[in-house]
């Protein structure tokens, strides 16, 4: 695998031990360090060539006006097959410049492709990097990994970590504030969401509804419910174990979810009809009351896992779907 600038990497070792941990912005004196779950990353100067790996990390530099030299190709929800989700294509068109190299991560990170883009920093705050992945990428350029656990970084911390890696922490904070304002305005239109509980079921098979698999309170989709005025039911919170992002129970125990008002899942009307007809699932109040949000592989379904650009792009549509289900849970 081609490795870039071995001498530069060796030179990073000294400031790694000396620099104090800070968030980097334009007023910060380099070198700075950023601590994360896989180590401590040193930035000796503001990066110019930015590469990103894994899901959605490229949306932070794009939102802040920077076109990455390389980023992961979309592997879900890419309706037109160009390797990018619509809000990404729209932002790239707005910013202009050269189209980023798209990394095919179907079989994991393509380290050679990343190295070929000659990045000054690699953003991966929302990712599932292993220590081995991180160590290999760090031979190419400094890497910003996740703060705590793999795939657990919420949209705010994704922005905070990655914007710090760009030397734009202040701009990242301003982006968070703007998105929070948009969310607040959208949710204010739907007071029926307030106090309702919601769970996110991962997958249901119309031919076999004997098991209910769901995302736990550690998952970013579930964390996003709180931004939208919804609560996590006690049943889901109690089933959440540290480091676990999904759980499951037999449908014979469906009464455990009597405290759920709204169910969000991926599926079509065929699944909706199957749930209503199933003798066990039909006992769940959210199912009995039609408090269901059925998502497809369209932009709204993709953006139920919130990212810096997708939130604004689909917010009102997603909130409308949740509000409709919340009204149904009240029998309206």
C-alpha cells in the first residue's frame, strides 16, 4: 500500500506528547491535539486536502464550504446511482470545484484509494474504525476517529469532532446552532409529538414476524427522537446495554412494548398490512392504533439516521410523518 510522507509522520510523534488537548479553530496555535477513542491525533497546521471515510463524515467539510478530495460512496439510498445522496450532490453543485474521489467501501476501507488522494487529514468521527484501521490510516495522514464508541457518534459530536479536525471548531459550533434552530422551528409546528414515545424497529419480514429487532437507545436514529420532542420508552431503555446498538425479543413478548406510542421501521404497505393482521404484533398499541412510520430507501428513509446535511434536507417531511403517527396513537 502506498504510504505518504513517512518523515512527516515521524515528525508528528514529538508534538503528540507535548501539545495540550484543545479544540482547533482559526484562533488556535498549532500544533494541537484531538483525543478520541482510538488515540490522540496531532494537527501541525490547518489541513488543506481533506479526505473522509465511512458514513456522512464528508458532510461536515461540505457544510463548512470545503470540498473533500475523497469520500466514501453512498451505499444506501442512492437512487440515481452516482454514489452520492441528493443533499450531497446539491451541496457539491453549490460549492463547485472538482468532484471528490469516491471510495468504494463495500468490502471495507480502500486504504490505497485514500492514500492516492494525498490527504492532510482523514475525518472519521462517525465510523466503525477498528484499531487496525485507524493505525493503517494514520500512516497516510492524521485521523479523527469517534469520541467514544464505534457508530455511536451523534450528529452534534460528528460536527464537533470533524470541524475540530478541519481547524474550524467555531464554525462547527455555529453549524450546530443553526441546525438546532431549524429543528426547533419544525417541531414547534407539531405539539402532538410532545411526550410521545417512539421506538425504531430495524427490520421485519412479512413472512416471519416471530421476532422483533430494534435499535437501542445507543443508536443515532433513536437519539434523534429526543431532538424531535419524542421520548424513548422505558422498555427500550431497559433493553439497552452498553456498546449495543440493537436488541431483539420474541414476538410472544410483544406486551413488553405496551409503552410505545410510535413505531418507525423500514418497509412498505405490505409490511404495514402484515403487522395489522399478525395475531401477536396487532396487540402492540402502536400497531393497533396505526401509529406506524414506514420508511423506504428514499431520502427520508436514509436521513432517519441524521447527518449534518440531511437533517435540513428532509426535516419537515420526517417530522410530518412522525406527527401523523403520533396523532394516530391518540386515535385521531
